[in-house]
C-alpha cells in the first residue's frame, strides 16, 4: 500500500512472500483485462491464485494470464479436479508437461471425486512435488460423504509426509461441504481437531463467504490462511483481517488493542 | 480454442454456427470494455447474447455493444419484457424499427406479464420473424401462475408454427419460476413432456444456476441448449459440458467414455 | 441518455443534480479500469458512490478513483464503519484531514457498532457537516438489536437537526438487518412510520436486492432514493424505476399511465 494512510492502529500484516496470513484466490476465468486490473489493484495482497477445476484447460488465454500473475509475484495453481480427471484417463504425465509449459507453479492434488485411495493420492503429491509446489486438498465435494476428523488428519499427515507444502480444506465455491455443514456454518469441532494436530501455517481454509471468513479471523486470528476467495473479495477480505469492517471491527480493532501494532 | 491442450478425451463440441449445444447468455448491461473483454475471451462459446428485459432501451452504449457482438459472430437478442411493454403501449412498429437500426438480430417474444392471449403472441412471432430470428419464450414470470405441461406444449407448437426459431423456457435470472420449482429444483416431469413432443435442438432451457446447468447436462447431455447464462459463467459452463468440473466429471469424463471423442 | 430511443411513455426522471430519485451505489473496491468503465457507462444515473466501510483506507488507488468519480459529477462517500473505528481510536481529526486530501465529498456518520450514544453521534454529524455533506445512517448492523420506530425517528430528527443532508436507513449489503427482517422482507410498518414524520427526499433506503428495490419503487414510487446498489445493478435499477423490467412493469408502465410522462 504505497502512500496509503497510516493513522490507525491495526494488526500488522507481513509482506510477501509470507508464511502466514495467506490469501488464496479462486479465479473462475477472468478475462485478460480483468486479470491485469486485479494484479494492478492488489497483487501484494494475493499469495496464490487457483484457476479453478478444469478452467485452465479451456481458457484460451490461460498461459498469458499465468504469465501475468507470475510476473507480479503471484503463485498460480491448477484446480484439483483437472488432475483427478487426468489421473482417471491416464494422462498425468501430459498434465505435468503442459502445466510446466504454461508456467504454473502450484498443483493442487485433491480427491474430490473419490476415485483415489490415500496411497494413490500421496503418490501424486510425491510425484508433483518434484516440479511444483503442491497444495493437497482434503475432503470430498460430495455432501453425502461423512466427515470424520481422524480420517482428515491422517490424510493431512500423509500428504505432508509426501511433500505437500499446503493443505487445503475443502469448502468448494459454495461453502457447504467439507469443513462446513450444508447450511454453510463451520464444523468447529473439525477445525479444533485440525488445529491440535497440524501446524496452522500449513493449512489453507477454503472460506468463500464473508461469514466464514469472519469466523476464521475472529477465531484463529487475522493471519489465518484463507482460500477460495472471490477475485472481487480480496480487498474486502483484507478489511476483515484489519478490523475495518463491522463484522470484525469489535474483535480486531477495539477490543483487542493489545495485539495490535502500527499498520 | 487455438493452441489449447488436447491430451484429454472429452465430449466433442460442434463449432459455430451450430444447431445444438447453444449457450445463450444474459447481458445485464455490461460496460463497453467488459463487452469487448468477454468477446475476446469466448465469443466462440457464445451463440446468442440476450440484453435482458428493457436494458437495451436504457443502456447508452447499446448500439455500440450490439455491433461489437455481431462483428464477433454473436447473435444479439432483445429481452421479451421490452416487447411486452411496447405491445401494451401500441409501439410495436417503433420497437421493430429501432431494433433494426441497432443491428439486433433476434427478438424474444414472451408473455411473462400475462397481457397477451396465445393468438396475439403467435401474431407477434409471425410479425417479427420477417425481419428477425424469433426466440419465443414460454412461461410466466409470476410464481403463482400454475405450470401445466399441456398448455406449455400447445403454446410451443403454436409458436413454432408461427415461425419461431427457438423456444425459450422461462426460468428468469433467479431460476425459481417456469421450469423450476420455487426452490430452484427442476420440474423434471415438465422437461420430460417437452422432450417427448418438441425437438430439443429448438428449445433453450433457461438455467442460471450451476445446479440447474448440471442437471440438464447430466440428464439431456453436453449438447443441451442452455440460456440465461451469466456473462461470468460462460467458460465455467463449458467445463461442465466437458466434464471438467466435479459436478459433471463422473457422468461425462469417466463413466461414459463411450460417448466421448477427441476434443 | 444521449440519442437513446424515446418512443415509450415512461416515468419522467430528473437530471442531476437532483433532490429525488437518488441512486446511491456501494463500491466494494472496484479496480481502476472498472471504475472508469462504470463512469463512462452511467455516471448520469449515479448520485453518490459509497466506498464501503474501511475499503478507502486499504485501496491503494482510492484517491485516483475518488478523483475520477468527482470529475464525472458523482459524489463520493466514506463508509460509516471507518469513522466509527476512527472515533474509537481517537483519530477523527486525522480521518477528516485524510478525507479532505483525497477529495471525498460525503461522510457517512453511523453507529452500526453501537459504540456511540445519540449525542456523540449528533456531535460527529455537526463536526463533519462543516467540511462535508453528511449522510447519517440509522440502525444497527447487529440483527439482535431490536428495531423500534420511535427511536429511529428520534435519531433521524436529531441527525437532521445536527446538519445531516441525508438519512441512510441501515440494510447492509445483505439486506437482512435494520429496515429488513432477517429473511430480507421489508419492515413496512417502520417505513410507514418514517414516511409519516421525515421528508422522504432526505431519506436513502439501503436496498441491495432486486426484491427490495421493487418493493420501494412499487410502494413509494420511481423517485424513491435507494442505496447500497451494487455497481452492476445501476442500469438494472433504472429499468425497475422506469417499469422496463417484469417486476415493476405492471405497476409503472401499464397500470399507472396517468403518472407517466414522456421520457
């Protein structure tokens, strides 16, 4: 924020590259001009852009957009569903080569379709971590699959062991599966269980809605890693982290002045 | 998709101009730069843009935007409500002249306000089909009007007979009327009844939500005609058609490899 | 609308600067190109842009965007939460100086966090009305705070007395608090009570959803002042005011031809 105002006392935020307080954005096929506009507006606030599911495969300007993000210091991730489809079709090597040729820096290894066992998934994590940073996603995209904390944590530990840099907890764009109940509210017992066993700076919580972002910021703190943030919500999310929106103002700005420092 | 990747086996999609698998987009007053950006991104994926309801009458850059769409091979439709208001005010001839002067190629003839009887509607279809391609919409915008399959089909047959090129089934931008129940779920018995009597390549199903698009693609197939697609959803919809999003991946990519061909 | 069509009979709308029929837009951090595109599209339809809550403090291009809006004859307001946080941190003078340096013309004085008593709020209205146009917001952002019409009206009268130009009735971006029930429906008894005591041209009703906009236009009239309009909804709202969308067409265009004049 060059030349921005500095008269308020706000939580301090680390500059990029940072290990905490990551903002992981979901790009659902921005146009080229909108990509450049987003970068000009807030590249310093965005750590990773995920071009969701198989959009990268279809978007005719994918390579051009990846290059623009990377030139601005933003990591670019493929969506996990694309890798799952490639694995089901025996095209993992082709995906790797294509992703490298496009300049993609992060690969998401997920099992949202439920076609992989834990070992196959870990093998993909191991394989891709040679050439890419791996974000391993945990959780099904299917609401009917039961969510069992011990299984999630075992999978997370297996993925970390296999070389994953980040663990992404499933929430989808809708925020109604994985770490959320069908009505969008947080499975707080699951979050507690994860927090007790996994280092939180390695976890990116998918939190597409404002209420979900608010819950994590109020509960875990302004430097929680949050994912699946809409491209329009990057600056609004930053205001939530800083206590400059009503939803978090009392928790961040006024009630906890102790943990605040000069912004 | 020039120079795009081709290593996956996906449903084949016909190039424009095409008779099936149409994507009909709802434009709710894009700005001029956003119009150009959309065209540059995915004009080959868009068959028809409908500038919704009376927006064309108010948008100061309507003619300029119509010209941009048409130059890129995208048909442009007026919204049906505008014609209904014109009919109520006795200004149908004025609408026709103005639409021709703007370069509009498609006119939607609807009866969402319920002011027309079936004969008057068919007469408008007949009248406009001289100068324009006519998309005849069936269904009320009012949730309290009962939905009766036989009446829908009789109206569709009457509109086809009068010269309509396409039949658009009402869903609105909200997806909660016409072919949908109030909660957004599909009236599948109505769709079955339509499919049994009307050639589906002549029908455009308004399907604004991802769940509705998924239902039609999984039920009717990747080449179903879908309408009222948000401008941001054109590429996401294409990924649904191709089985590159979790919602349709199992139905399209993995479970039905038989119907797939090289993309 | 230079060179636009004029063949329909529509409600007359006053040109800017106008005292009634204001459209007050919520800007949630548009990019710079999107700001310019919005201005080029419909600056004549926008009376005030509110850069919501603390976004102005974080947006690195805030001053540049304020200048663009002001050059196009659009007033720019700060969000009330920013002032509330500044008041809680004893930084009101700093806010004033910074806002003046950015070219902000309107300051919203609100009490959404509930930290101010009525007198302190009126004092802020008085203080800021020296240098800015003041929009005083009434209502809590907290759903659990009871909504009592007499208290709202007393606060509105106190704010007007203190120098507020406009009174903004709380609805938030969600449209589920203040003048709305939790399900988004309008508290019509509250609106009646306000209308009986406060001049409606001084009131801006926050109405983020189409249903809420429709209710106010159908109930109060096309020239009601509406606020928290999304940047994408400016032209769609204008079509609602003019009866060119199905939701208001019967009320505005057809049923009340008496109150219509040439557009």
